[in-house]
């Protein structure tokens, strides 16, 4: 299942995501993973959450991100939730690429909840992205 946290810059998307992570820590039996760009959440995310900076792996577009994401899933069958902060920064702010990526991610995450923060207003989303709201 994919969930989106949508809003303009400074609207509190990342804080909401961090709150969701903290809220779910005691509820999930498996692992929680948080993927971000530029490693800014180190002090906000509990150490029990696997925090991954895509910059360390030279992920620069939607195809590389999808491969990276699929590799994370393949490497750990105990993942219950994945949080992705700032996905549009990885995709060079391309909403069409985001729609394609969400569709691919949705196809491989049957029992995993995936939450993306999307730095855009709802009216800026394409139909391929809106369907995940």
C-alpha cells in the first residue's frame, strides 16, 4: 500500500512522516526503513529504524531509485514499512516520473506500507500520482 504526504515546502510533511514513524515503532513486528536524500533526519529518526541516504549510493533518477528500492525489499523480508522523504528531489521534480515510479513500487509492495513525502500542492499532482492519495 502506498500513502502520500503532500504539501508545499515548509508545510510539515517531514515532521508528519517522523511522527508516523515514531507512532508505528511499537505497533510493527517487522522492520521500518526510512530513505532520504542528503541525510538530514539522523537526529529525528530512532536508531531502531534503518535510515538510508540515497546520495551514498549515487541514486540519481527514477530507474536507479526503483532498483535501489527493490534491492532493499529483496534484502530484508521483515520490512513492514518504508518511508521515503523528498522523492521529487531524486526525480528532478518530474511529476510524470513520480507517477511511473509509484506504479512500479505499488506492484512489488504487497504487504509493505510505503509512505512518500511529495513536495507539491495537491493541484500540481498528475492523475497517475493522485490515485495514491
